[in-house]
C-alpha cells in the first residue's frame, strides 16, 4: 500500500480513538463532580447532625435547670409552711 492509502485508512480510526478518549475524559470528569457533590453532602449531613446533637444537649440542660428550680421552689414553699 502506498503511504497515502495508509493515511486515509488510519484517519477514521484515529478520529474514532480521539472520540472515545474524549468520552472517557468526560465520564471521568462527571464522576469526579459527582464524588465531590457526595462528599459535600456528607459534610453537610455531618454538620447538621452535630448541630442537632448540640441543640438536644442544650434542651436537656435547660430542662435540668427547670427541674432544679422547681425543686428549690417546692423546698422553699415547704419551709415556709
């Protein structure tokens, strides 16, 4: 075969290879973006969970304070009697 015929046959194959390579790169980029989104969402979930736990702890402390104050009031009321 002549050099020119070889080039004509090789060009479509090279173009196909380039196209496949570009597809693979796009897929990889999409996977990376998806992974980054997942990591971001997991961080958000973790932060919300921590926030909820803190709020619960604060509620429990407030409740304990209220119970303590009620007990003190009861004791003072009984002492007055």
